């Protein structure tokens, strides 16, 4: 058993003595302090692996001690114990990156589990290299296409071919693949970069309002039109107008849009004056426009006007080699947004992320990492912080998000151990392995009672 030092800070003598006996029994070297001042002095001189501190203490209380320790070393796990079940204090403790917060009377089994888990996380943090040394550092520019897959490299080549002209572009790809990001990159890479980039979501507004949004309107053109308004085409000037979800606009509006593309001019709703259209048009869709043309849902002539140059963005499941670089990019971004410092990621977690199907593509990956960073208690992005939705096939059977042999073995061990209430002798018999082998696997896989 490990001989790491654990510092216990509590002004209650009986609590200190109880924890000292318990921690000594499970193999730790215990340091004791009766208040926050002594506790911090011992912490600085002895550098314990973990700190357990009471909340309510004279002079320096548990929250202040937690803050002092975290200012000294952000990676040290600190467990807060208290007799007061107070929501605001719990929130404050977790915001200051306490590893956990438990109430008195202390559940010894729960405390042991938390200690082991905290030390495991701390040890992992020390062993892992910084994520940017595991993989190349990512540029935090939000107008950057992240990826090295062949399809992404081809897309980047196309951006170079397209950025210095105003040809119409159609971007096709599933939801969440980054169609608007690509449109941004095209716009800001060439002759349009000094002019506005105007994005319009074609499904966000009803037809009448969308027409006004695109072309503008005159005063009194319809009920509520109390003043003249410029439309997106006019506001874009010589820049780019990005028409997202183009497949969802009505046939009537398709006809008007076709006229704008053909004549290179338009009029505001309710107006007669024609206004020249100078913007480059980039349209995007997650649907098959050719199929919609065959079904007469989308105008064929408009399709050919938009489809001068087409870029297809592959779904994330077809470029899983890009996931590590995307993870780095999003962690940099999310850490800044949430004021966190999650910079280390085990290879096991990368394997899990690369094994998942990502129906929601890059957007789903970013959202998953956002949740994980919120849940992370230190610098390490632990496996348990990755919350992936389980999918079902037609037989309503679960599809595992991670099919590695190690993962399946760990899950089977957990299942058997829980079935026999953690009777290791019985579990070893059922698994047909020796007790020593079972103990080794429990240790290697960091399995704890649930």
C-alpha cells in the first residue's frame, strides 16, 4: 500500500484521531493540524499528496485554506469535510477546485473511495505529459480548419483556389461538420476579407420575414414596417452572404433568389428602385439538393446557379485521425472561456473519442468536451468526465462507445464484482482466475466499489 502523506486539518480532536487511525490502517502517513494556520505551514514544509480539511475552523477556515493551497499548487487534491450541509459553501468549494465535499458524520467507505480516486487522478496528472507535447499545439484562431485528413487537405486546397474570386459556392455536409466555419475561412482568406461576412439561417424566419431580411423593405411595405430597412444583400456589399440551410427556403423565395443571381440586382420589399448585388454567395445545406431537384422541391435552375463550385465536408466519423488535433483546439478555446486549466489527456480518452460515431460531428465533439471540462477536477481530462450518448440499433441493443479489449474487460470485472458485493474470493471463482490476478486487475484498471 502507498505511503503517501495525507494532511488532516480539523479543530475537532476526535475527528483528527479517528481519521488518523483510519488512514494509518490503510497505509498512509498522516500529518495532523488543529487549525488552518498550522495546516498551511505543515502543507508547505511536508508537501503532502492530499489534504483533508474541515470547513468551519477559527482564523483560517477550510475555504480560505483551500484557496491558499490551490494558489500554491493547483494539482493537490483537497477534500472538504463539514457538519454543515450548505449549498452556497459547497458551490464555493467546488468553484475553487476542491476535489470533493463530504458531510459529517463521515462515511469511511465513501471517504476511502474518494481518497483513492483523488490520488489516482493526481498521480496521472504527474505522469502525463502536457497535451501540447503529446500532440502538436493548435492555433487558437477560430477561423482555422483543423485537420490533416486527406479530405480536409483537399478542402484547404480548394479554399486557396476560391479565395481570390467571387464565384458562387455550395457547401454540403451533415449538421455540425463546420459549414459556416468553412464559409468564414473562404471569406477571410481572399479578396472579400475587408468587407462584411453576413450569415443568414434560412430556417430561422418565416418566408415573409426572410424575404425582408434578405432584400430589405421600404417604410410601410407591410404591417410593422415603420421605417426603411436594408437587407443582408445590401449590408454585405462586396463581401460575402452566407445562406445556411438553403434547401429549406420556399419555392417562391427560391424564384426571387434565382432572379437576384441572374440579374445581379434586387429591390427592397415594397420598393421599385433596383440595387446592385455585389456580394459573393456561399450557400450551405445538410441535404441532397440533387434529390430535392428530382422531387421538384428545389428549383433545378437555382441549383445550377449555386452549384458553380461545390465543397463536400466529410463527417467526423470519416476523419477520426483529426480528433486529437480537434481536442487540443477545443480544449484551448474552452479553457479560456471557462477559466479552467484542463491540459492533460490520457491516450485512453483519445481512444474513446476516436471510437465514438459522432452523429453530431464536430459540434457534438465540442459540446462533449465542454461538459468534460466543467466536470474535470484538475488538469487531467479523465475518462469519467466524457459523457457520451449511448445509441441503440434496431434490436434495441446498446452499442458500446468504446470497443477496446481493455474497456470490455474492465466493464466485465466491474459487473462481476458488483454482482457478488465485492466478495473477491467469489469473484475470482466466477472469473476462473486467481485472487492475485484479480487484485492486479482491480489495481491496474482502478476499479472501486460503486
